[in-house]
C-alpha cells in the first residue's frame, strides 16, 4: 500500500471554500434572537471620564442595554494572558484611542449603531505617553495605577518589565571596529481580511463564545478567570480564522460579550469594523540601540543591545514578545561577549500583541544592518562576513541553550547562488542579504485524539487553529501516513474546547512539530490496540502480530485495518481511539524563557531592488528565501508560508506604519489611509529554497515554518537600498519620502 503522503504538495484542505467564498467564517454564523453590540469611544488616547449620559440611547427602539463600567461589580474584573490588567470596560479614564467606555446592545445592528451615537460622554483630555521617550521620562504620567503592580519595584514607572541577558564581558574587550547606531521599528497592524468577531450565549450554567481565536484554550482560561468561574463552565468555539498573524491570538472583548450574554439571557454579537480592528491590536514598535564590535577579519567580538519596546496600554502578550525576542536578539551568530538590556514600556497606545515573527524582525533590523555596515567598512563581502560568524551545526552559540540545529551556511550559500550575488549591477540597483533566527516554542503542550472508525476512515481532534497556513492538510497527511489512509479519508475537527483536547496555542511555528508529534503518538496507540484486537480475534500471541500503516500481518495472512476491526469487534462494531501528547523539553524554571527552544527557525533572505533617485520609490525586483525546514511535509504550503511572510516584511520595510497625532489618535485608520503591499508591490521574481536535512524534532525530521520569511526582510532591503543610492537609513519604513530626503541630504554634503 502506498502511504507516502509526506513530502508531497497535497491540495490544501478547505482551500477551495476559502477562495470561492463559501467558507463560513464566524461573522457568517447566525443565531436566533441574537442582539447586536456597538462600542462607544471617546477621542484621543487618554481622557478622564467625568460623566456618561445614556438616556437618549436607551430611548431608541430595540435597545436592550447600554452597559458602562459603573454597572459592573467592584472591583471591575480585569483580564489578560500575561497579567490581568485590562478592565472589561474603561474605568476612570481611557488608556488608549479605541478603548470603549460603553457597550450598546440592541435588536438590530442599525439600532445599536444609532444608539451609540446618542451616548453622551463628558471626558477631559489628559496628557498621554505616546513614544519611547515619553515612557522613559520620569515626569510623564503613569499609564498603569501602581496598585495593579504590588511589590513591583518598577510600579511607579512606565517600565512594565526589564531584563538583562548575555554572557562573557562586553566591558573587557577591545574590538578593531565598533559600529554603534540607533534603529527604529514602527507600529504596524495585522490587517487580516476577516474582521474580529465575538459572539456569546448563555449555555445552561455556563457560557459559550464563538470567535476566530488562534488559542481557544488560552481564551477559555482567561474568560473563566474574569468571571471567577471554573474553566469547565466556559466553552470556546473557534471557527477557522480568515487570517490571524498573531492578532487573533489573545483575548480582547470576549469577557465583555460573556457578561452581556449572561446579563441579557440572549446571544450577543460584536463585529468590529476594520477601523476598529486597527485600534485593538498592533505589532510592538521598538527603539534599539546597537553597539557591535568586530576584529579586523569581521568576526563578531561583542554585541551590546538596548531594546526598548513600546507595548501599549496593557500587557497583553507584548511582555513575552519583548523577553523572547531580546533573549536571542544577537541573531544566529557566534558572539563571544553579549549583553542585551530589554524593556517593555507602557504607553497610551493600542495594546501590542503577537505578530508574525514575535519581536524578532525588530531586533533583526538592527543587528543585520550593523553587520552590513561593518562589512562595508572592513572591505568584506556582506555574505562572507555572515558566513564567518555562523556557527556550525551542533555548535552552541547561546551558552547553555539549544545549539545550531541546521546547516545554516548551506542556506546562506543557496541564497547567494539564487540571487546571483556576484553578478554586476546596473545603476540604481542594489542587493542585500540578511539572516533571521527565531526561537520556537519553549515549554508548551499539545494533545491529539485520533479515532479509527469501523470502515478504517479517520477522525483527528485537535485544537490547532487553521487560519490559512494549512494545519488541517498537514495533520491529515501525518495521520494518513501513520495509519495508511489517504488524506482525503481523514477528517479534522478543530477549535471547540468541548470536543477537542488541550493545546497551548497555534503560534511560534509550533503546530507541525508539537501537534504533529501528538498525532503520531495517538496513531501509534491505535496500532498497539489493533495488535491486541487482532491477536485476540485470531487467538494468537500479540508477538505474532505486526501492525503496519494500513495493514496487519498475521500468521494467517495480511489483513486490512477494517478487516481486523470487523473480526475483532464483531456486530456491535465500535472504533479504536488513540490519545497522543507532546510536551517537548518541558518547563525549565532556571531558563530565562522557561524552557529551551525546541528548534530554531532560520531563514536567509536576499533581495535585489531598483530605486528611483528622483522620487525615492523602491521596486523589489528579486527576492530569494532559503529556509532551514528540516523536512517540508507539504512543500507548496511551506513555500507559500515563507513567501507570504516575506510580503508582510516588504510591508513593514517600505510602507506600513500607524501614525498618531498629538493626542494619540491613529490618523491613518482603514484601507484607504494605511497602505499594505498589493500585487503591484510583490517582487517580480520570488524564489524559495527549502533546506531539507530531516534534522528537526517534528514529524519525519520537520521543523516549524511560517514566520521565517518575515525575519530578515527589512535588513536585506535596507542594505540593497543603501547600495543602490548610497544612503544609510535606520528608521523604518523606508518610504519614498524618507529615501528621497536621505538622497538630498547626502548630495548636500558632497564637496
């Protein structure tokens, strides 16, 4: 029987439904007697709420409720995945532009929207903390009440957390060359096409929420804690999201919707507009000061990084973004002496959250730009300086941590060849190269249930979220290979906490490794049970039975799984169930991140650009991605993930940035004023190279993929622009205006 389902580009499960518009997203779900929710905001980032008059709104026909903070039990419940610091509704003052002060609930969407405009809010604008500099100013207002941070020595500052990572002694070195600069990375939004949707309904003595979350079990825990309920009373149903990129990972308005549903005894639904979504989640912006020391041959002697991440009004998961990205901020290089000082800074801005790359693109922008500049000063090729500093496979580059787990030099060489690195360049053309390294999941857990049915078809129950990355397809391929079943006879059930077993999250490029291994273990349990069933049915010893994918070898001949079950289970019928669990290396309290990375996601990016010196316009003409994936279980999906991530990287490198006015209001809300890459911005020539050495911890030697493509894009494009027109820009995005001004400034300095 052919069970070679791995390494083949099977059609993505659900792809046709997505592209034809027949997939039912959360907003497409209908509920009898559902009420509609509209949120009420005040202008500006920070305002003192003096009075809310809802009398006119309550007179609108169909309005069932106008909820404000004064209606909630005191102390007002707060929630969050890392710290329980965010109130269900703004209390006392708003902390960011887009924090709601009231929720209007009505029979129809139109009535809710009309009533929301009638809610009168008397609010007093207050001075806001909007930048890294503001957050570090001792005279600035505090974003959080110190009482929320008891026993925290930083409670009277806007530094939520501070870390120092490193090894060696950066003070005791005397490099031949020191490169020292400051780099800035902007606020950007996720811009998933599907909006954020939240639906809640009372369910017996509990509550059920429908939302396209990436992490249903995290949401279940957080909502239960906010309600002060046992977890078992909260059910999360998470339909496949229409894109997530980290923005749909962590709780936002689910606790509010749960409260409304329980108060009113009817289902309630909230569908955010794109403009509202912009105000609820973003990538962490950063200011990074980098000081890198080199010997005369280009070897890194020391790296000192000060990373200041502006995480917003509430911790969300931004605090983890800062620590995890900063821990490995020195990149995939041998660094003899390293010191990274990292700060997570509170501000009166949209709370930041996970975003593809999880903070690594911010650090990579600085570190890779430093390497490229040093190469130019030392007269060393930009590829060569990276090659000289790459660790060999199996070599530790962060002391006492996961060593280099791939042939990273091979990826660099592949990109070098694919981009024709040494070919002559015409005028106004440039090439750039950058490496990206991201820590994978550390301490986490995935459980899977696999059911082998009486006809030998298979069901897989998994909490992994398929937001378009193809998790359903890959897990079906894995179960198909292990049980000898074509993937089209494997059905995935996902995202319902009342049905599927626990999974930590769909993040960190972890699902293929963790959930894939859990599925393999569940299938192995099924094979063990089939061995027992066959032995009992045939009256032979289990040692005489050999269970292979799809068939069972017995002393009386080879039988299919269906034949074994029919013979062993008889007329009552039944099924065989396997449970698999994967925890990786597990929790390590002594580790700065609570555990070692299960693998490193490594990517080499090379680009060629053309820059118009008269306008500053950049055209990325060629893009090469060389990814160390261990084993590509579905090559087309892996390539598509890398390329999609790279296009997102083009966005934050060249055009994307949330712009605030002096009051902290986002002035470029929505698709008209916030530009993301379109088909016209896609590089003309995109080439993916997959490095497959089957050396990963996942199924069949796989490592995670999906974030690598975004990691080094900015560093590569920045280097290429510099080569094309001779300017060094250290603030992203590299907009035409910014490039044009740099060109004019450089020309003015010429003798």
